[in-house]
C-alpha cells in the first residue's frame, strides 16, 4: 500500500485556541482544527484571526490539518 499525498486547501482562521491550535474555515465551506507546523513554530510566526492560511489535510482524518503557510497581507499605501 502506498502513502497517500496530503490534500492542500486555502482557508481563513476563524478562532485562535490554546496550544497553537486554530479553527480554520476552508474555501469549500468545511471547518477543520489546524495546528502550526514545525517551521512556523521554529520561525515564531504569529497567526491571528482572519489570517489567510494554507492547510494540509490527510485523507485519513479530514477534521484536522497542519497549517503550513500564512499568506502576507498587503500594506495600505498612504496618500
């Protein structure tokens, strides 16, 4: 039996939970419990509510996922 690839989804953080856990609303309307990956912990990247993130979900458990990337927000330019 071969190892199955992780599914990648984009989503928005709707709730910040203790222990670097987050509730993420995916683009397809499903909600998953996401946790910060090792690289995010290592680089001390802060994830806040309403941040756009990329989540990897295994086909074995579609209710939990690993947050692998936090998208940057564009800065507003002053006129």
